[in-house]
């Protein structure tokens, strides 16, 4: 199986068949379920005012092919490459990476997520947070260093929990205000300073739906680069309380079994993976 290997410095020059991960905002350029090569995109990049070689951010390799990330200028419009088609997955189109996560071959998913996270961090770490001088890339690892005060800056990763709560043999699914209409998922929330993973889970569940949980267990994790999260998947048992959505994030929540599931997140998300594992062991 092919494997994406992250790296911060290439040992060779760019070649025509290397891979280009080109973003226009949150959309990534694809040719069906593949990312195009330097050869395929040199005219697009040039048209956008970018130099394929010097403007490509090297970030690793897939087999012998180098991977480069590009951020197109927000004002760029191309006739040849359809920008923000969004709802299809065709030839030479930009698609919303978040929506299509899981649809690419797995290593392409990982690499595309890595590129998206890296570009986001790059844009948000231009200046030193301590003295305001423009940062330089650091030579020895994936980091930036302030040439004035020496302050180091590393890619920001924001951990969040996602939790499946079980009561009898049903699980809690909630509709978040930000979800598409009719979509339900497991509860999730960001960690705060000083918290353990378990404390975050208990607090988030209490805040969002007003119930108490116990018997927390870790399941698995997933990098979620939209823009910079790490999702920590947990499960827990219901202890007490009535479901009372906070109305701010969660507008409706209830207990569901696979027979009554509403629309749930797509494949490729940790939420779906956890829900599918529950479904496999479910007995009505
Ligand atoms: Zn500084």
C-alpha cells in the first residue's frame, strides 16, 4: 500500500510528475479522485501568478512523488479549471475538501488534510507573536523562527473530543446549528486550558445537552484539519438528567438506534466510524 510520508525539506528538485495540492480557500483542485501533477497544473499556477517551483510548499511524499501545497489568490478565476464546483467530483474541478474527505484514496486524504492544515498555519503565523517581526521558516524542523527575538512557532493543533453516549442500547445524536438541515452527529467540543480529555467530555456534554455521563473510554483519534483540529473519539454511558439542548450550538438531540437514525456524517469522518462500530454490535 502506498503511504504518505510528511517531511519539511526535499532532497531533490521538483519534477513534472510530482503532486500538486492546490487550494482556493477551502476547495482543493482534483481530477476525479486524484490530485493533479506539476505537469498538469503548470499553466494554471502560472496564470494565477504563482511559480510552480518557488511558490510550492513542499510537505512530504507519496511513494517517489513529492507533494507541494499551493494557495491560489482569492481573486483568481480560471476558465479551464472550474473553481468551487463544490457539489461534484469531476475532471479538473475544485471541490470542498471537508465534504469529500474519505472519498480520495486514503493517503491522498491524509496528504490533502496535511496540506490544508499547513497552508492555514502558514497564513496565520506570518509574524512573531512576541515582537511582531516577520517570521522565517526554520531550517531544522517544521517550524518558524523569529529572526529578531528567536521565538519559535510550531503548527497549531487544537484538540477536541467527540463522544458517543449510550443509554440502554441507544446513542445520543444531536443537531448542531452549523450542520446542514436534518444532519445529526455525536457531540463534540474543544478542549480548554488545564483540562483532561475526560473533563472536557463531561463539561461539553453537560453544557450542550444537560446530562451527566460516566464510564468514559477512549476509542480512537483522527486528524481533522478544518482548520487545525485533532479529534479524540470517546464513548461513555448515560448517568442522569433529561436532554436539554443549549439552543446555542445544539438545537435538538435525542436517543437513537440504527433503525431510527436520522442523516449522519459521511464515511471518512471519525463520527461515522464510531457510529458504524456501534451499529455492527447493535442488537434490537
Ligand atoms: Zn520575535
